[in-house]
């Protein structure tokens, strides 16, 4: 699937930005009372958006830092981006953060990728297909595609073993 492969590619290149900043000055700012944003958030998001705009200029984007852009209609395609999911951990140099990217078409999530750059672990899913790159999670089963994503359509959720 073209969009799944592109989601994975985007997550990896954004992950490289996060790895670059992990042990460097992060230029932490507040965006609200207790919500942090770093230079890594901004650079990773700008890189993702630039690549999407280059390949799919007519697609809409909903991004954590810059908000919504592009066309928005019932049949439109939209990318949903959190370039640094776990900014507080990242800002304090706790290695528990990821890049989350989802793709939506006509209001339905089609695919997504969640990448942990610190551990080099990629988790991805698409309608009728779930892919785990690392064998550490191979024992998990999914009952259906919708269980892979939470309400915002980005984060991977693994169901409990019965």
C-alpha cells in the first residue's frame, strides 16, 4: 500500500531528527500551561509536512504543532501527524517517545505508522493488514483494524492477550 509505505518512510526520517536532538539542547517552550514543544517537534513536523506537500500537494494535513492545512471535504485525503509523541519525556531525556503518522481518506483511517527512534522499532497498520517490524510483539493478535488506533487515529494500541 502506497500510503502505508510513505507513512513508514516519513516516520523514519522524522525519527532521525529526534535522534539528532536527543542529547542536544532542545530549546523547550511552553504552548499552554503544561504543554511543551521543542525545536525537535518543530523540525520533525516541518520535514514531514514538506515531504507530504512534495508528493501529495492536494492532501490536507492535521499536525500537532501547526494545526490544519489544505483542502477539507468529505472525500478528501488527510495526513494526521504528531511528530514527537511524548515531548515531556523527550525534553527530560527519557527515551520513551515516538513519531506518529496516520492517513485518512473520506473520514476513515486507512493506515498509520508509529516509530520509536530510540529503539528503532516501527509499528504500522493498514486496513486488512497489520505489520509489526519487531518480533518482540509477534505474539499479539488484533481482532480488527479499528482496535489498532485510538480516537485521534494515530497511536497504536495492542489488545490484551485473552
